C-alpha cells in the first residue's frame, strides 16, 4: 500500500511536470487547465493501481481489484467533499482519477501486469 501511494504521487508529479513543460511553464486557458487536470488525475489513479499490482506479482489481479475498490471509494468521497467546497477543478481531476483506476483494473483483469508493462514500453 505505501508503495502504491508513492508510485501514484510520483506518476502524478511527473505527468504534471511533463504537461507544464508542454505549456511553457504556465497554464493560460481553460482548455489547458482541463487537459492538465485530466492528465494528472488519470496518471494518479492509474499509477496507484499499476504500482500496487506490480509490487505483488503473484496476486496482481486480486491486488488490482482491492486497490481499485479502495481508490474508487476514496476518490468518490473526495469528489463529494470537493462538490461541497465547489472546487470544480478538483471534481474534474477526481473524475479522471476514477477513469485511470478503472482503465488499469480492466486491463490487468483482461491480461496481466506484465502484458500491460509490455504495452507501455513497446515502440510500436
């Protein structure tokens, strides 16, 4: 669990850094902000499940389902609190955290963590 948290925040910050480099360091329009929040949220959710499932390779599907459920409960709770604060960018980010979690859990369930890693690192 701690490894999954560290991996998810590392992917979040790295993806944010890459996105900000693409924007020359500052986000100027609403579309840039929407892209940035969607990209970093998806990376956070996907990184949480992927790193956690990679740490436990013999039980990767069970761990992916557990972390996916835990992540969905946490993200859903945070989206509700963000809605009460009326932080709309936080809600947008939370929606894409859920998208990242769901996509990685589906892919790990269909194949395996090793197959997903090969898909990520393949050149074609």
